[in-house]
C-alpha cells in the first residue's frame, strides 16, 4: 500500500497477537516447550508467524506474550505486549475466555458480546479457538486469559468508556491485519456506538467531528453521553451504517472548516483528503447576500475560519448556507425515510454559526430554497 509516495507497512491486530500468544502457551502447556516462531491462520486462510516477547511455564499454566506491531498505522496499542495465559478447562467446556489486566469488560448492551463478557471480540475468539484446536485436537478444553500491558491507560485514548467497556482495551480484529491509515478500528467504533445507542432505546444521536462541536451539540439538545458518536472525519462511514441501522433523529455537528468540506461533497473531511474550496465558499457567501468586496475577500481568505469571521463582520449568515449544503450532502448519502437529519456548524469556541433543522433525509430539496430551514 502507498500513501504520499511512501510504502506503508501493514501490521497485526490485537486479536492476531493474542491468538499467537495463546497458541504458543497452549503448546508449551502440552509439550513443555514454546514454539519459536509460532504460526497462526488468519481469517483469510493465510498463515503468518510471530516471535514471542515473553514466555513462562508453570504447573498447569503457561503464558506467552507478543509485541503488538501496528506497522505504519498510528495505533495507540502499537508496542504494547499482548499476553495470553492458558490453563486446562473442565472437560467438555471447550475454549473459554477471561479478561486479564488491561482488557475491558462489557457493561452495556448493543455490542456483539453480552454484558459481563470480556471485551474479546467474536473474530479473535474464533481465531484463538481454531489455533488451540490445531494444537490439542478435538479435546481443546482450555481457559484463555488475555492481558495487555498498560491496557487500562491506553484505553483512555479510545472510545471504550463511551461504549461501556470498562477496565481496559478490546481485543479487536476482523481480518487479523492492520492496514495503515485505513482507520477501520475508528469506523467500527462508530458503528458500535450506534449499536449501543439503539440498544438503550435512544431515538436521537449526535455525530461530531471534534470535542468542541460535540460538547456544544450535546448542550443544545441535552443529550446523554451514550447518544454521542465520535465520528471524527468519517461522516460517510457513520451514514453508511445508519442507512441500514436507522435511528429517528440524527444531528451532525462540526466546525466551520469540516462542515464546509461536507457542504462541498466530501464525506471524509480529513485534511489528507483535500482542503476546503475557498472559491466555492465565496459563491455561497454571494448566495447569502455578500457584496462583491466580501466575496473577493473570502476567495482570498487565509482559512475557512477567517472567511467566516469576515462574513460575520458584514452580517452575512454564511454558516446557514454551509449547513444547508452540508445537509444535502449527508442526506444524499443517508437517504432513508426513517431518519430526520440536522446539521449544526460551530466555531472553535462552540458558538453556533449555522444550522439546518431536522428534515427527512430521503427528501432532498432543490437549493437554493425560497425559505431556508435555518436555526430552528
């Protein structure tokens, strides 16, 4: 894979690391020796090998650890030791799972695991179970306890707390491979946040691009924490999931620059995907009633924020026009009669700069409209 002309190295999920560690520990428990390297099978069927960073064998217990290598992806778990401890289980119980230090426990419904279960996701569980059957055959009755070094601290940098996963990280992975900058783990966290909100019976959620817009949107609507979806730059990833997992009311909130990009048709509003088009923003200002001098100034503004400041000084509601166009982009992507969609545009201080109020997302009006659905 290439990004910005650089070959980026892929890495391994925590699920793959836990699988390799569990297989090594199980092998040592049965044979008295740790395999080096240890080979596992990915969900794709490809077989890959891992080196062990730690190993310990005792009476009726064995543990092994693998250093999480996320490749060139900016993963918060990169460099952490994922350790699996294996003990014999009761005959007929199969492979069971336990959360060790640094691995969280599920406390809210809506996730693919029951409340009270260790946050070891279904695909890693299947990978580990298959790996242990490779070692022990059909009679693979073992307890697998997974731990992550400094997992409690690392989890503070993730969305786990909001999802109701307490005490540490989740053991993740659907393919076993981390693709650099794919941000698949973030998008899956968005989806799980939606699942939790739906399971709690919430009818209104808010997807925000950042902390300031999230707090301002939450205060405006009085929403509980579980209604807040940290979508970051991935507007499209959130909308794609909501199209098949709808909710009655959706608010999308973001800063002036991110919402300007959404207004210009970008569903991924990260800076790497491109900058906001100031020429297009100047045309929107003209539509909002800006004179020629202001239009020219916005066209040559330093930033989108600078353009908004100039529009405010001239009494032009640029934010409402941006919100209107952003609503159309999002509604085109969502397009479901079951969801009413709202757009909120905030500045860095959390002041509301533009709004397009709730309207059915399957009904996309022609713009410019005769009467704008503004700050209602």
